[in-house]
């Protein structure tokens, strides 16, 4: 690519130099005006020369390869976006449950696990760590079930481990 640019600039410079020399040698008047017009057309041709030599088949092939690489890149970004969205939903859901527990006077740590169902990840499992009484556990379990539709069977309570 750099070699092509070098050749193009060299050709353009040579054409400009030849035109300048021809113009300086031409007598004033109509002939000089015709020489300038001809020189301008030659310079324009030297500028457009790379476009005139474009290999359409090679250009089509290169554009197709570029498009295919972009498609693959788009799929990678979409997969990464899904992972990030899952992480955000898990983190915010856990923080929400932990805040609700704090409002109820319950001290605990909460970890939420989400699974991708359809377009968005949905919280499926909750692990609560802390020293909870049975009443606190039942109250928190009902709150989680009401707010996240996670049944008690998918709620795990571990004693201790409180930070």
C-alpha cells in the first residue's frame, strides 16, 4: 500500500514538474492558455490514474472479506454484551435483595445467579449467607419470591459466612 502511494505521488510530482517546465517554455498568449488547459488535464489524469487501474474483482473480494470479518466481530460483541448484561443483572439484583434485607433489619450477603432466557438474563437462583433466624429467612424468602418470582426451592440459605 505504501509502495502504491509512493508511486502515485512520484507520478503526480513528475507530471507537475513537466507541466511547469512546458508552461515556462511556452510563449504568452493563446498557446500558453491551451498549454495550461492541457497541463491541467494531464495533472488530473495523473491524480485519477490509480482509480482508472482499479481491479474490480479484487476490490469486490476485499470488500466481501471485510464484511465477513465485521459480521464475526458483531457476533463476538453481541456475546460479550450478553455476558456483561448477565453480570450487571446479577450484581444489581443481589444489591437490591441485600438492601431489602437491611431495611428489614437482616444482616446478610446475597449472591444472585441469572440464566439467559429469551432476550434478557433472568435471576434464577439466590444464595443468602448470614446468621438468619427462621422468621427472618421466611420473611426474606417471601420478599424474594414476590419481587423476583424466584420460588423458595431456588433460594439457598447458608448460616455464617457473614462479612
